[in-house]
C-alpha cells in the first residue's frame, strides 16, 4: 500500500488541529476530519494529501482544448486530474471527478495510484502537461513532484494549470517563487460575489487578487468566462467583466464560452449565439484578445493583431487552420503580440 503523502502549506495548531493554507478557504481541520475539498485529512495532528497520485482522465490533446490560444499554440499536452475540488459548482462538467470525494466516502481509493515517474513516461509524446479536469490546487504536492521528476529526467516540457484561481496568498507566493508553473488558464466565473456564493460556494475577491498576482509574475495567464443565461449574460455584466480585466491588463486573453445545461443546472438554457456575439463585441472594445468558444461564431476563435487587425491565427474548434506567426510579432505592422510561441 502506498505511503500517505504529508500535505504542504499547513499549520499545526493546539489539540491536534491543523490549518490548511493551500487555498483561500483556509480550513481549520479537527483531528480525524477533512477540509472542504475532502481530499486532505488530519490524522493525529498531521495533515495528509489523500488524493496524491490518484490520477485519471489521461488524454493527449491539443492545448487549444483547455483552452489556451496564446500559450504554445498547436502543441500537445497530457491532461489529467485527481479526485476532488475545493469548489462545489452547480454546473460542473467534470462533477463525477471533482465532487466524488464529497459524495462517496474514500472515493480516491477507487483510482489506481500513478507515481510521478509514470506520469512523465505517459507524457513522452506530449509537449507538456495540463493539470486539469479538477482543481490543481488540491493536488499541489503531486504537481510539484511531477515537475521535479521532469527535471530529474531532463525532460524539457511545460506545465499548465486549468484552474479556478482560488489560491491562498501562501500558495501564490510559492508558485511565483518555485517557478514550476508555466501558464494558468483561470476561470473568472462572475463579477458578482453573490453568484460566486450561489453557484460555486466560494467568493470573488481571492480570484481577482490571484489574477492580479499572476499577471505580475512569469506565469502566463488566460481567462475564461462561461456565459450563463440569467447569471452573467447582460450587457452590463459583460461590460463590467471586461473593464475589470482591462484594469488589470488589457493584453490578457479572454475566452467567452457557451454554457450547456449540466449537473445541478439542467434547468438553465444554453447560451444563445446572439449573447456570445454581444460578449465578443463588448470584449473586443475593451481588451486586445477576446474569443467566443463552444460555438460557431464567425471569427470568434481567430487571433487578430490589436494594432492593424491582421488575422494571425485562424482556428476552427481545437484545430489551427492557419498560423502566420513564427515569432510573437505581427508580420504586417510589427506589433508585439502577447503570445508564447
């Protein structure tokens, strides 16, 4: 049986209690109990990461699927996650993975243990690794060990997170200090704290603070916003979102995505094309790189030069149809493009 992995970024308190400092919930956990994510347990005053190494969902796929459009376009990533999540989103598309630890006792034990060395071997034919499907924050120790294994084996790969951005200040500082994370795609779900609480059982402020922090770091970031009818689809809400991002950095790529009824929000209709077209128009008035995904909006997935308007990368879904960039500069006007080749 695999030895349990002691968690990082936690404090030992009196009476065998511990305080987790991995995400912004900062759970205080009594002996014999778990935190909100139900993947970390206090055993006799020591905190353990129960889902460490319990990876599944393996798939080598285009990085555009994450979606990343400005980080290593056309590259392939080995995607995987572990059971559990610190959020409880009512519309989660991977709920059978993310919410399993909250709904099934010891759900992580149902997943075969995969050592970091095996992950690196599985990604031999990929350009990098995407920690995704569930929240990478809650399997941070596993992420670190997978990167360490890449370094040990002298594998020149990149590592990206598909994340809700709910890191603690301690984790954000460690991410920037350790420099093991190359890029993060963060889900900025709402500009309303009320909707964050209602749909995700979380809050807005930590996400904003972490986007600001990463924007100042060496970690490349892209954002998505799932446009949900009745929650964040009005012109005012879309404008507020794009102006918020503009206030941080107007060069940050933003993806508006179509919502589909799922999990506990099956009574909400899918996003109409007209709403995505409106979001795309508003977004491109405020930001330099804005996209509409999960839909067939003409030009909605193409990258244009914000200076002269030249089409630089033409896409259809996850496929790149044309890419004129050999360096991050517009070949027509010379404008520097916020993109990592």
